[in-house]
């Protein structure tokens, strides 16, 4: 991974985290910064998986990679929301 790909993953991660939160039904008791962090992690993991599956370097928009990232963000936001919701009393 190059610096450009890491910076790109961070920018895309902010968008991915927001999309993950929008696709998850119900309210999530987490803030915007934590949502962005989850999105960044989901973007990095999704890119890693896509590279190993050989779908990260297709011409045009990498739809499969993008879908993987959003699904991982939905799962991540759901897990973080469940943990944060359980610890707040």
C-alpha cells in the first residue's frame, strides 16, 4: 500500500462509515467520529480482501470492493453500536 492509497482509504472510509450507518436500520448510539473510524477500518479491510480476491484493480469503479466495504461498515457500526449501547446504563 502506498501513501496515496492510505489517504484515499481514509477519505473513502469517512464516506463508507456514513453509508454503513445509513444502511443500518434504527438508531445507533455512536458519534460521527466513531462512525468515521469504523468506516476507515472497513475501507482498509475491504480493500485488503478485494486485493486478495483479485477484484480491487478493475477498470472503472470497483463496485465489488465498494460493496464489501459498505457491508463491513454496516457490520462494524452494528457491533460498535451494540457494545456502546450495552455499556451505557
